[in-house]
C-alpha cells in the first residue's frame, strides 16, 4: 500500500510517498492507517490536524481502504 | 459557449486575465480577490513563499467550492486560480472572483471562495526566511 505525502508530512517521512510493506500489517481503515503512520512517525501526531484522502476525496476515520485506492496524507492545508 | 466556472492550478498567475473571464452581458458587478506574498510575517522578513499541491484533489475541491457558490448565490461566472512553485514578495499567488447581476451576490461569494479555499483545498505554503523555512499552520 502506497501513501502519497505532501507539505510537512513529506518532510517528516523524507519522501513524497511511503509504502507499507506487504509483510507488515495492512491497515484496513483510515483510522488504522493514521494510527500506523503516527506510530511509525511520531512527528505526524504533533501536527495541528492530519486528514486522509482516498481517491482524492477527504475520508472519515471509518472509511475502508482497498488495495487499488489512491491514498494521500493531508497535513494542515495553507493555500491562499 | 464560454465556461461559467474556471478552476486552475498554474505556475504563473496573471491577475489581469480575470476581468475578461468574469465579464458577462448579464453581470453588472464583478468582484475579485487577489492574494499576494507579504514581506513580513510576525516581524520576520519573508524571502519567498513556496507552494505545493495535490493537484487532482485540489482541482476537485476548487470545483466543489465554485459549484457551491453558484448554488448559494445568483452568479454568472466564477474563477478560482492558484499558483504553485516559489513566489517572491508582491507576486500574486491566488485569484478568486465572481460576477453577478448586482454587487451583493459577487461581494459575498468572493469572500466565500477565498475563505473556503483556505480551509479545504490541498495546497501547502512554506515561508522561506533568511535562515529557515516553515510550513504555515502545520503545528499548533
């Protein structure tokens, strides 16, 4: 499972995407994905907010993840 | 037919285009907001701002905002255009605007466009100072 990273999330992880390896436990929901990423990268847990987009739409914690989904981590936005 | 809604992410933003885009025979009012790079933030001198985006999602979110505005107010045209890349002091980074028969609708809509963009569109801004850089709003 690949997670696209932007802004400060990209700086924290040190790459524009993060792959959860196939022999690791696959997160089945948005909540599990956030849990796993904030455990692997504690700095992500210190951000003002952390959202997840599934197929380029904001996704609530309960949304289930499919292997073909495009998944992105959305740190606090600051356009304008 | 000319598009009623224009949403775009661009490398170079030219605010002078927007009048022509919003101009319409049924619009007696055109309201535009341009956001630009300010030199000082909390007494610290900014050298430049760097913008990045999740483009596919940003376009989707910008389209939703433009469509919501069209539903809420009686607008003839809406433009939302944001720049990405490194922008220097005084350079424009975002242009939003609306046109309508009378001024009230486009004034109110214009504020909604920029305020909602700042809340929901996946665009990130890094302030580049002389000796450091900071992602805006990232941490409490």
